[in-house]
């Protein structure tokens, strides 16, 4: 009797986990507008970003250029974790201690980590005419923010 009950509970939990993962994978697919290569102005320099999807993750690389020389970089991992879509930044190659969870709804992708010092939100929005806007901010009500507007670039360009 107990083994049948344990098996039924195990199957139910497995189905629920699979359903949650499937939902998260659908959400990752909705981020397809981010994929590709992007470039734009960043202060006195330039920013270049590349997002590459692979089934259940999106990998991103960012490099900041000043006078044609890389002055900073970041890796980004967007993945399903515990039934949610989570963005984990790696500024200068160092993994952030906080994952930013994708917030539901809207025409943009907003990832939030209220426990993080700054930024608390990272958002991506498709723009008109093949462009991408990226914004980081201090959360609801904060005036601290930075935004980059980028156009698509050739991924093979060096």
C-alpha cells in the first residue's frame, strides 16, 4: 500500500516539475527578440552584446569599448531554475550572488532581484526597426538607472 502511495506521489511530483519546466522553457522561447548581435553608444564608448539561444538557455556576452579597446565585459546566463526563468550576470567574469527572476507579462522582459544592491531590475525591450533597449535600475521608485539603445550588428564582424 505505502509503495503504491509513494509511487503515485512521486509520479505526481514528477509531472508537476515537468510542467513547471515546460512553462519556463516557453518563457525562454519568448525572449527570442534578444537573440543576435547588438551595438550602441555607452557613455564615451560603445557597447556590444551577443545573445545565443540553445534549447533551454540563452548565453550572452557583453563588451564595453573605449577608443577601440575593451574596457570591461560581462557574461549572462538565462536559464530555467526551480520552475522560473532566471538571469545570472557575471560582470567581469564574476558570478553575481543574486539571480534575477523573470517577471510575468508585458511587452518587455523584466528580471528582478529586490535583494540585490544595484541593479534591482534588468529589462530588455524590442525597439522599432530592429533595435534592442536594455535598462538597469534600482527598482520601483528609484531614480538610479542606466539605459542603452542598440541596433543589430553583423555577428561575424570583428
